[in-house]
């Protein structure tokens, strides 16, 4: 009897802390990643202009890559990826980088295409490099993003 009442009491207490649907949503309040004391004249939150998709059409490729890699999990990362895709860049899930055809592929099958590509080297040079005779397998193509 004592163990049962203890169990039921603990169960009742646990119902007070059940997760709700709102627990899985990201808070809309901006939390800086690296908080640092700044003068009051310095902006305390990102400009709302970066919520506007039209702004991303005006940004350069380097800026789009920066946003993609350094604003992960944000709406801005999505907008940067969408704009890169509009500019014929394709994201490779295995290498986690962006590729663009440098010329028409020399070999094209249902599973892959092979040829010369430009890719964005975000790890060692933060620059675009050319990869000759590269085999781009379609299974590694991120294609869920709609333009």
C-alpha cells in the first residue's frame, strides 16, 4: 500500500510538468550568441530588414555563404540557401558544401553526373575552388528546398 501511494503521488506530480506544444517552438525573443556589454547606441537586436526575402536577392555570394554557415537554424539561413539555389548552386549533403556546374557534365546517368564543378570551400580557404572530373551523386543532393 505504501509503495503504491508513493508511486501514484509521483505520477500525479509528473503531470504538473508535462511538455506542451509550445515547448518545441523556438522563442521569438532574440538571444545573442556571444553577449558582450555594448553602448546603448549599438543595436541590441538584428535589424528586421533581414526578415525580408527581397533583401537576400541583393546580397553577394560570399555574404550568402556567410549567412548560411554562421546563422544555422534560422530563417535567414533558409533565405540564404534559397537564394543560392536560385543562383544554380546545389548543396551536397555528404560534403556539406555548395557546388555549381562549371560546364555541362561529361557523363549524365539517372544516379549521378560527372564533370567540372565550382565548389565553396568553407573549411580551409573560404573561397570558391574548381574540382575537375567530380562525380556528383544525386542521392547526396539536397533537393527539399523549394525556390
